[in-house]
């Protein structure tokens, strides 16, 4: 196994450098995950006969591995982070490939659990590697470009589904096999073709839970709870309420990703210029209005055009979540990045484990109530974001420290 220190990677060909690996992984993961997401609502409704309660349970099961992402800390004691991330990506691809082979509630929940372990462990490690390998000064814009690369890969997937699903009479089985297999093969290639990159800051291999990171933890918790409502119920609503077909929902996803692909680098630049606090304020104010409008679709009978626009706008605001990553990068001890990424993923998924199942029952009574709750969560996140200082750093994590520093002077 070839091990190269990060500062010595400049001599490598461009395609074998750490940033290149991050881009390859950023484009490989969405092929499996985007396909799974695009087909899921139609698959579970048309084949498995799911209702709102069933879809809630499925997403609760899907989030259990995220809650246990803290297990990454134990695994990196024995496995290098880079290897663990790629093995997890292989697992995601393989589980996605066999999804359609188990068209029952029990079967879908089992395969979903396996693919989710791969997805969440990959995402935990990937976030850690991004913050270790990308220079702080370039982080917001580089993260924006990585988001754009992932969006481009997802766009290709959606475009292929739209162009071929009806025309070639494709089946859920074939598409899941092709997409999951592709992701697994690319991950195996990365495992074999790239050297192991050694960060200049050895990572703590124990759980790190520091009081001075409390605001980051709180933002992660609210983000996980709020985001789950959108992930679980926004797409489900488009199929259940407005009768979207596989091609319809994929076109929606495709256009959304096209907008994100263009917007992400600019959003990264926005964070770089205006800072994390202002970026998060914009995100949470926007999300509050979007979720209230989602509720209005049911209260006032607004049509599919507005629902489509809200879905796209919601995704644009979600892209600003990169500000949370760069906020943590600025306040963190470099040795804390890997363990804190695992802890943050666990915190992010505390509500995600029970919330989809619980809200699935609320959905049966009133879908609008679900979106009103999400709007309230966005308002709480807005309040938390106002506690971020203009220039965060170690010992300067919240505005409270800013006031203490001014008082001390």
C-alpha cells in the first residue's frame, strides 16, 4: 500500500491527487443514491403498495445507520479513513443493485438498511476527508464545486432515466442493477488506483464531544430533523397528491440538479465572501417560507406548478448547508475533524430515526401539519445561526465569546 503525505502530493499526476479522488467519489456516489431516490416512491407505491405510514417506517430504518455513524471512530482504529470510505461506497452500490429483488416491506427495509450503512459511513468519512484535504481559504468554493460535480453526475442519471424509461420499457430491476453496479465498480477502481494520503494532522481515534462545539452540534441536530421531512415527504407528495410518474419525478429531480449544478459554485463563493452566519440566515429564512408554502398546497389547494417551484427552491437553499461544514472547519482542532464528523452525523440523525415513522402517522391525518412543523424547525435553526460570529475560530465559536473578548479588552 503506497502512502503519501498530503504535502507531497503535488508531484503526482493530476488525476491521482487527493482533490481528484474527492471529485471521483463525489460523482460516483450519486449514481447509486440518485437512482435509488428517483425510483423509490414509484417502486414502493406501484410494486410494494406502500402508504404514508410504510414510507415513514422505511425512512426511519434508513436513518438508523446514520445514528450509529459514531461507529466510524472505532473502525478507523483498524482501517484507514480513505479505505473505509471506499469500502462503504462499494456496500452502497451493491445494496442498491439488488433493491428490486425484494419487493416487500420486510425485503425493502432490509436492503435499505444495508445500503444506508454504506451511504452514511461513506458520507461521514467523506466529510472528514474533505475538511482535512482542502485548504481552509479555498474550502467554501471547493466544496461548492464538489457539490456541483455530484449534481452533474446525478443530472446524467436522471437524464438517462427520462430518455430511456418509457422508450426502452426499462424495469426497476435493470436500472437498479446498472446504477448500483457502476458505483461499486468505480469505488473498487479508486481503492486500487489511488495511493493512501496521509494528513499532516493525525486524527483522534476516540469520541470527541467538546463543549465549545455546542452550537455546531445544535445546528446539526436541527438540520437533520428538518431535512428528513423534506427528503421523506416532498417527493412522496409529488407522487401521491399530483400523480407524478417515474418520468415526471425524474424530470423534476433532473431540473433541480441542473439548477444546483450551476448554483453550487456561486453559493460556495457567497459563503466565502459574506461568511457562514449570513449564508445560514439566508438559508433558514428561505426554508421557513418554503415550508409554510408547502402547507399552503393543502390548505389553499395551490397547484402543481407552485409545488414544483418550491421543490427546486428548497434544494437551492439546502446547498447553503456547506456553510455549516466551513464553520466547523474554522473552529475545530484539526485532530478533531474525523471523530467530530462521526459525532455530528450521529447527532444529525437522532431525530431522523424516529421522526419519519412518527410523522408518517401525522401525514395520514394532515400532510400540511408535517410541513408546518418543518417551518418551525427552520425558525429554530435561524435563531441558532444568529449566534455564529462574523469571523469564527478556536475560542471564538459563538457571539458570546465575541462579547467576552470585547469585555476583556
